[in-house]
C-alpha cells in the first residue's frame, strides 16, 4: 500500500509512534534514485520480513483511502487510538464495539496528519484459534 503524504517527515514521525503498538516494527527507507527516473523516495513499515505500508511524497487524497489496521486485542485498539491522538491524529470514533457490523467487531478510528482515515480493528472471531 502506498499512501501519498504532504510532509514525509511528519507522517514518518506519526507512523513510527503508532505502528509498533500493532506489531509493525520494521522500517525501511528507499532512495528513489535507485529506481527508474522520477521514482520517489519512500518510507516503508512492515513486520515479519515484509514491508507493506509505504509513505511517498505528493498531494494527499484522503477521501480515496481508508486503512484498516489489525489489532490482536481490544487493549491494542485502545493503545493505538490513544497513541495516534497523542501523535496528532483527529478522532473519528473512540474505541468500542461496532454493533452495526457485529458485536464482536471492536474498533477505533482516527484521521492521520493528512486526513486519511485509519481504523484500528480487533475482530475476536478472527483470533479464536489463538491460545492466550
């Protein structure tokens, strides 16, 4: 996923605070000069040997993207929401059951510094096979 951001340093600082709470701890900077002419510099985030969330400079289009980030527990949703707010996000809805989807769907939603909608989501039925 590529997210176009207006201020790469600001967005990198924001996501460096929020992503580790969700277990997304790897970070990779890609120098655009390594690619074909005109390739942008990129900042990537990921986990388990994969970088899958990239920031690139440009003009944001927050209405075009909604990002759902998986949490492993309701507590993780709460922590990610609190950290996102502390890092400058704007609240859309606080943590809680999303009864319009399913009573076991627990989520919180914020807008990142460029206005993108981020949802931290825990769906208990998707974690039923875990032994914790």
